[in-house]
């Protein structure tokens, strides 16, 4: 990382700072698109605001001025860094905050606009669901916020909630779902999950417990694991927790069919794998405009057995990887 300039007057024009910010925003050539073309694919207030920022920050060669983008898109973080630079102190936290904001804003523009521009389609408003099947967690687990690592690795669950829903603010287009799917009828967790995916757990088997956290509804969420665990503990104790829901499914198959009903043209289901041939980001760019919900299945610290991938034809998922 380049050294942050130490004089406030050089913050916008300093070469090193420009290079530092520029590395956050690769591929920023926009000259091939006219303003009219850009406006035609933007139909939400947030997207229009981001486009207006890009128009203000595009130079005569059609390239994005990275300093301008940071200042306009992340004004509060930018001014906080400027204040720190004026004080001449250690500005690492402020730099990190501006970096995170800039990446979020730029990715949001790319995801919302570039696929539409490439496919000559209208802007899409999609919902995202991150689903983690916890094969070692029974329905319902006891939650101790002070002993998360020893409680069926519920620390992993709490980190997943924070990672899925938190950016600079809760992601309103994203929901996180945890499936407590430990098979009660066998000690062989992997094979038990397969039977659950097939929709044929034996009679008397415990159901799959499902917890859903909705980014558009959840109250202010902390990235601190114990605070997330406290909300989960309250939910499982029967209390109402804003943005949190819980229910039971007979099997993993019934849950997946609820998320991705057979023949549902407006939904897609991806199983994330490290060695999958499909690049999920490329697949997203090819999606038709009627797709409204994307569900990503992510394995916990145990993961999904490779043999489970053979169920994808019946359940409609596609294996893919993220770069």
C-alpha cells in the first residue's frame, strides 16, 4: 500500500494517493458508453446516484478519476481521512474505512450496471440468499455466547451472519440462512445429509432447524460474535428478534425446494465449490432479467460431501466458484 500523503493540501492531487485509490478501481474505462446508454439501464434511485457520481468523475478521455470517485461516493469516509491526514497521525483505520467503502460502491455499480450493459438489458433488482447447512449442529442447539467455539462451532455461524449481512451498513438485498441439519438417526453425518437431500430421512427423525436473518429487516447488527450469538440465543429461546426467523423443515430437500421450486424461472441456485469449472461472476452476467433471487449454498467447516453434488439435477443447483 502506498504511503498516505501527510499534507491536507495534497490529498486530492498527490500522485501516490491517486495510485493507492486507483488500485481499488480497476477497469474504469467508460468511454464506450454514452450518457444516454447509461441512463437507459438505470432505473433505481440508488443506481441513478451512483451513475451521477460516475458522470461527475469522468474525465475528457472517458476514464474515471479515482480521487473524485472516492470523494463523491464515500464523502464521510473521505473527509475523515482528510482530517486525519491534516493531523499527521496514524491514519490506517481511516484508510481501511475508505478502502472498504470505495470497493463496495464500485462493485455495486459494476454488478448493477455492467452485466446489463453487456447484455443490452434493463437494470435488475435481485435478492441474494446465503445458505449454510451445518451438518454437525442438531435441531435446536443450545447457544452459549461465552463458549461459541465449543458449542457445535456456532462461532462459524456467527461469523457467517456478519460476513453475509454487514458492509458499511446491513445489506438490504441479502438474507442469511443456517440449516441445523445434523442427522439424528446416524453418526455418519455425510451419509445422513445425503438422505436428507434425497428427502428420505427415516420415520421419527429430527427435523432440520432453519434460521433466517433478513438484511432488509434486521436491527443494527454488530460484527462481534458474542452479540450475534446473543440474538440467536434469544430467538431460540422463543423471543421475537427483529429480522430473525426460525422454523422447521422435514429435510434438506424440502428446504431447497422452498428456496428453488421446480420450474421457477425467476430463481437460481449455486453450490459454491473451490474446484468448480463454472465462474459464478461470469454466470451472473449471463442471467436473464427475470431472475429475481440468487441462492448460494456454502459448506460449513465440514463442507458438503462430493457425492452430494450428484443431487444437483433433481434440486436444480449449479456448482460454481468465486474468484
